[in-house]
C-alpha cells in the first residue's frame, strides 16, 4: 500500500472538484501527504483545500498563474512556510486549444505553449531548486497526454506542448537522477473532466465517436490518473525516473 506520510505535495491546476489535479491531490492526501493546491481562481482552489481538511487531511491553497516565473518563487516559499519542505510536485495545470493548424492564430499557439509547456519548465526548475536545497530526493510528475505520444488531428498546438512536456521531463530526469529527484510523465487518454466537457459540449455524436475509439469502450475517471500520480509520487516508485505512463483504456496500445 502506498505510504505518503510525512511528505508534502504541491499540485497545480487543482481547483476543479472533478479535475485530474484534485483527484490526484485527494488520493495523495488519503495516503498521508500534506497537500498544497494552486490554481488561477483563489476562492475555487481554497474550497478544494477546505474539502480535504474536512476529510481530516492537511491542506493549504494559493492562487497561481503557472506561466508567471515570479509566482513560482512565491508558491515554493509558501509551501516551505506551511510544511517546511517539498517532496512531490505535480505539474498538472493545462488548457486545450483544439483547432486545426490553419485555423490557429499565433496568439492561440503562444497561449497553448505557454500554459502547457513553459509552465512545466518553470515549475520543474523551481521544484528541483527547492529539492536540492533540501539535500536532494523528490518526485516530479508532469501531466502530458496521449496527444503527446501520437498525432491527433486538430490538436497540433496541444500535441506539440504535451510532446514537449514528455521530452523535457526525460531530459531533466537524466540531470537529476544522481540526486534522487525523479521526473516522470503521465499520459491520460480521454478522461471525463471539465476539459472534455467543454471540448465535447453536449454533442452526443462526438462523445460516442470518442468512446468508440477507446478499446475499453469508455472514458476514464479522474481517479484512474490520480492513482498513477500517487504511485509515482511514492517511494514504491523509487527506481522509476525518466519514464512515461499511459492511462488510456488502451488508446495508444
Ligand atoms: P481541467 O480543465 O478540469 O483542469 C485544468 C486546471 O488548470 C483548471 O482548474 C484551470 O483553471 C487550471 N489552469 C489553466 N490555466 C492555468 C494557469 N495559467 N495557471 C494555473 N492554473 C491554470 O482539466 P483536466 O482534464 O483536469 O486536465 C488536467 C491536466 O490533464 C491538463 O494538463 C490536461 O492537458 C491533462 N489531460 C487531460 C485529459 C482529459 O481527458 N481530461 C487528457 C490528457 C491530458
């Protein structure tokens, strides 16, 4: 059984009760970790921390725009102020600009790369710096996507950002392996969260097409991703770094 007692975890993009960030945070809290949650909306993310405290866990929250470098320093300072250290960082915040390449503006492209890829660089750098100040050791989990592994029509910018997350993470893992700072990526398939609800809207036909493309014939649940994140965060995964894990019902098998 995964044991995260005594560990502190920072999860970005954790404001949505039905999102992947909060699911991962809740599973890690249930295994004993102290949680620090961030997202754009201060009230929403504070409400999620309150949800965890109501379940008896240690949890704090703060507003953060993950594209803001100075903001990362402030968040790390707040985590260390609250719990004394940072053991686990989950770079989960992300957006999906789903548009065919020819319909995409440069502004669409820049926003997609900034929120999904620049943020992972800024967060990983800030997290590694803090883990080094503590003498090394730690786990960083960066949220990619199956779209970071294979091409998906209409997702060029999103796929480029998530493919970037994948190879950025592998490269940093090599730089930090000797310090026992592990860096891995998780590649969700189709998981029913706000991101999918917005993309699919109420279009049953699109929903049916998507689920038909999943060998297991259904979308995944946020906890399916959370369980993988909690495992990678734990010492059970102590010999795993620079690796990628698809959780996708067989989509890219
Ligand atoms: P979601 O929209 O529910 O959650 C994403 C969160 O990121 C939101 O709460 C949003 O406010 C936050 N966010 C966006 N921009 C931000 C910024 N600049 N600073 C801070 N926070 C910001 O979506 P989700 O499905 O839970 O997605 C979580 C992650 O998983 C994303 O990186 C997404 O790309 C990835 N992913 C999701 C799926 C899926 O099927 N749901 C599939 C593959 C990958």
